[in-house]
C-alpha cells in the first residue's frame, strides 16, 4: 500500500512545481495535499506531527495570499495602473501556449501594453512598470518554489 501513496504524492509534487509557474495551478496547495495524502493514507501511523501539519498549512496559506498580494503591491508601489496588472495576467495566460518562456514574455508584454493603453505618452514609465511586474512575478515564483521544495523534502524524509 505504501508504493501507491508514494506514487500519488510524487505526482502531486510534480504538479505542485508546475503550479509555481502556471497561474491556474495552486502549487503550494497541491504540495500540501501531497503531505496530507502521505499523512492520512500511509501504512505507518501518522508519519507527521500535528505541529508540522499546522505549520505547513499556515505557511501554505501565507504563500497563497502573498501570491496575490505581492504583484499588485509592487505594481502600485512603482506607479502602475490596473491596466498594467490586468495586462500582465492576460499576457501570462496567453503565454502558457509557449511555456515557460512564453509566460514570462507574455506577462512582460501584457504589462507593457496595459500601461501604454493607460498612458500612451510615456513609454519609459510603462517599460519601468513592466520590468517591476516581472520582478514581482519572479519573487512570487521563488516563494512558491521554496515552499514546494520544503514540502517535497518533508514528504520524502517521512516526518
């Protein structure tokens, strides 16, 4: 019974890492699901402590919230508009077709075009905001990857 659980958990962790980059997949949430699968369905009784499950759950919730807060916060801090933020999201989703480079380029171009639609007189401003949108995206990807790495380590270290 342990082998199917490890296989299912490993598949969930692979999808979780994809979710660090693809906006429609909640990577940290899926990684936490892998931990829960191992905890509740493993042959060994409760391989993880309640403390670990709570800490991983709270960390997952914080990462989930930061994923939504950081990009918008950075965009607003550098003077971006809703057009730039929406353009970045649309560009990233459109870029999924050409994953992973297409998502990065799409997000950048989407933010740039969105800001130019908002204020077509200032290319330099729009370019600066698009660059910062890119930095925000990389920051959130990094945070999600760190969480998924920790979850993977806990999953395979068995507690």
